[in-house]
C-alpha cells in the first residue's frame, strides 16, 4: 500500500497533461483515481481507501518498472541532446 501523497508524487509524471493545475485541489483520492485511470490499471488490481491505495501483488512493481523505463528514456534523450 502507499499513502496518497507518495503515490501522487511518484506516479503523476507518468500521466501527460495531469499537472498540479489540473488536479483536484485538496482531494488526493480523486487525483489518485485520475492517475490510475490514465495508466489503464485494471480496477481489480487496486483498491482506494481513505488515505492509501492498496495493490494486488505485482501491480506496484509493474508501475515502478514503467516509471523507471519512462525516466530512463528521458535521461537518454537529454544525454543525446547534450552530446549534440
């Protein structure tokens, strides 16, 4: 499980167009739901509680792998730009 603020800060960058301005201010539960919907995570693989989101085994690990792949790609693009 993961508390909402940690989940949002960790996985919000995976959702293009979901910026702080488009989030529902003060309603982290709605923001978590928006992120999960945009990432096409099957609703059977998670449950949203009052302060935490709970995952079935393997689901959070898959999200972490997707996050790592995205950031690796960004770093590689940045390095290529720096090298010319």
